[in-house]
C-alpha cells in the first residue's frame, strides 16, 4: 500500500530581516544532520520528517529534541 506512515511538517517563518525562512530551514536541516537527524526541506520552508511507523517513542523524542535544539541555535545566531 502507499500512503501509510508518519509525516511531520514544521513550517518556518521569517526569523529576522537578515535571515529568510528558506535560509533558516536550510541551516536547521544541516545543524540537525550534524546531530544525527536526517530529513528534507519541502517548498523551501517546511521541515519534513517521515519516520517509519515502527519508530519508538524514545527515538521520536530524541528526533524532536534535536530539531528543537537546531531551531534554537539558528534563532540565537540570527
């Protein structure tokens, strides 16, 4: 079957006049990748996570912690 799975999209908005949402999304993606979380950016500003349905709660919590940390780092750098 197609279309089964978990999908999480986080749309970033303009963080500051110096950093567009698309630039922020790219920075967050690369910072997350450095920390071990891989995902793609859709439409330039949407962080798209698509883990397997077999993901454990602890793994999802870890992924969201990494994402939150990367976003916070990007915000403080802007």
